């Protein structure tokens, strides 16, 4: 039953206005050992560029459950949602080894004007680091924890495998990630720029 309560608290932190939590709890209890909840949630992250030129994912960190979907929505500026993965222009691997990488390409603000969106379903537990291609050097990065953070690539120090010759994460971006502990504790963590609003 403890497992059930843990899952419920995680989901309550990660989503707002969610219904049927009891159903999720009962379904989880009925399938002990199955990490996939019966009802998946969709969590929204905004893509923002302020008139002053600050760019960020809002929120920058979220804790979700396996099977949940993250939906990034274009609000202002132009951005991509790109996994830290060697298949994306030889960037450092910072998502679970067995997870599929993704790259949204750049979502333009004016076609359509607002609310262009990109979705990705997260099935493998672990830590996922990602960035915006136009603004990585401005520190526009995000981190998603799916279920148990585990000990995969996203939990390792930056530049953990110099022998691979991957592109390393820029210093400004390294400093912009919320910590895994903070994400797990709070469920949702604003980025440094968004937190000032
Ligand atoms: Cu951007």
C-alpha cells in the first residue's frame, strides 16, 4: 500500500486539477510491480521568450509517471525541444540508455502564431535532460524525472564520458538545470528566469 501512496503523491505534485486519483491508486495496487499506471497524464510546459530576450522552459523541471505525456506549447519566440543524445548532433547522452531520443525541430512563433505544440510520451523511468537548439547557449534547458530517477546518464555529472567525444553541455546551461532532488521533492520547478516573474 505504501507504493500506492507514493505514486499518488507523485502524481498529485506533477499535475493540477487531475481527477480519478483514487482510480489510479487502486489500479496500481492491483498490479504491484507494474510501473505503468492505468491512467496517463499530460503535463504542459511553456516555451517562452520575454520582450527583454530571456528564454526558458516553464516549468524547467517536472516529475511525471511512466506513460505520461509532456506537451510543450509555444508561447513566444522560437524554440526546439531536443534531447541530450548523441543522435542529436553528437550531444552528450543525458537520457536513459534504453529511451528513444527526440528532436522537435524549431517551432516558429508565427506559424501558427501561438500554441504550436510538440508532445512526447515518456515510458522509461529515469532522468531526461533536454535543450532548445536556438537558446542552449542562453541556458534554455529542461529536466524531466520519470518515476524513479535511478542511476542512468541524466544522473551523472556533466562531461562524465570524455572518451566519447560528445559535445559537452555549456556552462551556462549546466547552471540552469533544477536539481533532481528538487524536482522529486516539489514535482514542478520553475526555471531561474521564470521564477523572477
Ligand atoms: Cu528557445
